[in-house]
C-alpha cells in the first residue's frame, strides 16, 4: 500500500506555487527547509522515474512563509471606507479589516496543515501535469467510489467536512450500505496540483484527466459530483460517458433554457409564462448577471492582469470573498461574530491555501480556458441527480432540470445552504449524495 511507504523513501520536492524541481532529501538541511520561501511537500520517489505512479504527498509550509504572510497583512495600505452603507460597492472595509486583524494575529495555518496531513494525499502525472488528490477508502465493504470536484474560489478545503459522513456513514446517521470511497482532486492550477505551462486545460481536458485518474485507481464503477467548475468538469465526464461512470450529482446544474438565456443575455424582462419557481430562478440569474459577473469577466478576459491578488494577501482575500452576494453576506456575518455554516478559520484556511501555493492567477486562467456556456444544458444522457440549495447563484427549478437531464434520478430542494454547500451544510450535502446514488448501487 502507498500509505505504508517508509518515510526514508520519501524525497522532498520544492514547489514555486507547486510546480517543478525535485531535489534529493540529502541535499537540503532542516535549516534550509525552515528558511526557504517556498511551499515544501514530501512526495514518494517514483520507481524507475515513472511519473504516472501514484505517490503519497505531505504538506509543510516553512515558518518564514507564515511570518511573511502576517507581515504583508499588517502592512496593507487600506482604501477609504465605501460611500454607501451596504456591500453594493463591493466587500466592505470593516469586513476586510476584521478579517485581516484575525488573520494576522490569531489564525493558525498549522491546524489545517495537520488536518490535511492526517488524510491520504497523493500526486500522479496525467497528460503531462501533476494532479494532487485526496483518496479516502471506506472501511465498509462494497463502498461506491465517488470523485468530487471543487470550483473557484474553492479548493479541496471545501470538501473536507463531507469525507467522514460519506466514508463512515454509520457515524453520521446512515447505514453501511451508504458508504463511499472518496476521491477529491485539486483542479489543474489550483492548490497542490501542477500549474499548466501551456494553454488547453479547460473543463473537457480536466474531465478526461479525471477519467484516467479513476482508472488508475482501479475503479471499475464509480459516480461523480461537482458544483461550480466542479459541475462543468463533472458534466464533461458524463458526456465522455466512460462505461465505469454510473451517474453524476450536481449542486449547481446547467439547466437554463435557450429562451431564458436569451433574455438574460440582452437584459430583457423575464419571458412570459414562467412558473413561480422559474421566475425566481430568472430573477436570481438576472441579479447575478448584472451585479456578480465582474470578477468572472476579468478572469475570463485578462487573468494575467490580476497581479495584485498574487502580491497582496488582503487583495486576494477580498477578490475571493466577492464571489456572490449570498456568500459574501454569510462571510460578513461570520467576521461580525455570528455563528454560521462557515467559521473564520474555514474562510481563511481556503484563502491561505491560495496564498501559500501562489495560485490566484493560475486558478483564474480556467475562466479564460473555458469555451462553454456555463448554464446552458449540455445534453447529458447518463443518470443525473440535482440538489438545489436556496442561496446558490440560482435555484434550478425541477421543470428546467427535467428538460436538461432526461435521466433525472433525484431532485430535491434544501431549506438552507448556498454556493459552497458541502462546506456550509456538510451533513445535508452528504445526505443528498447518499440519496442521489441509492438507485445506482
């Protein structure tokens, strides 16, 4: 087993962001590791130089990086306060100053680092790029393998809370027959995966890589799940229709009919004849198109221009927080001291991962690479399950889901949760995943 490889067989790899140059463990002293300003991981040396081998990975961030992060946060040059009393001009100054104060004085990266290292993490090269992933096998027999894909500005951090409910369901109100083996990869250019050095890593190419990954892990049957870019990748996997893929689950489906998409694109009123659920979805999308697409348009058009989010921790954090109005409102309440689905540490674990891996721009390029209309139905022919969380960018109506997915095997509207559903509402999310795939076991 890969987990049983002795520590002495591990070589240390230095990553600038997480890409490249393997060095022998003997060539660097412990002091040198402590002083470097690069993320350090430990990866098992591939036998015979076979980069496609699946190798264990551990994470260690030098203390100097964390000291530098705190220094940069404290040195932030702040703008003046917004001229309105709400978030209509963007992330409010008070929110960011509360975040920065906690980040620079109380936040402890070592806790999430230890949590990550307690999980089985691996890397393997697929299509010329190193792919990082978490792989947790259930103790229960006949567990159903599932590959779960995050989006932007998410990461593997986003899914950590669902690992135990899915792999160990008997401890979370489920039965042994509900168990999953869980695979959670980092998208190319995100987290501890490699950064593409040439163009072409769009959702379709990533989907092909995920199919290879599941084959390489030896799975002859599995399901897939995703939201945000994770949904785009998961639906592309469904279009590839490998025989091993039984079905998919999405919490951010692509279901918007052509006539609705046309009205949204040109700023027209809602088409006549929409049901109340359809009109509500239209209004949510209309708001997002008019008020929430600025960051997406910049990353889709000029991702390389965003140097500020690579140089300023506070700049990166504010860019990531301003994803959608409901998520920003939730995070604002979190830093005001209210109890929510997310904690201050949750938010900063994710932002800090982006900062330490220097992946603000490399992750943004996925928007530039994508050529698909995100919300347009893709004619997925295999079984699909849809979970609708009310504070998602839009709550997909059942009628639209049935049109988009002819083999809709599960549809449910949840009472609470938003864009980061697995992160915010992990128990409800896990229950949805269990229910979604019961008929495919």
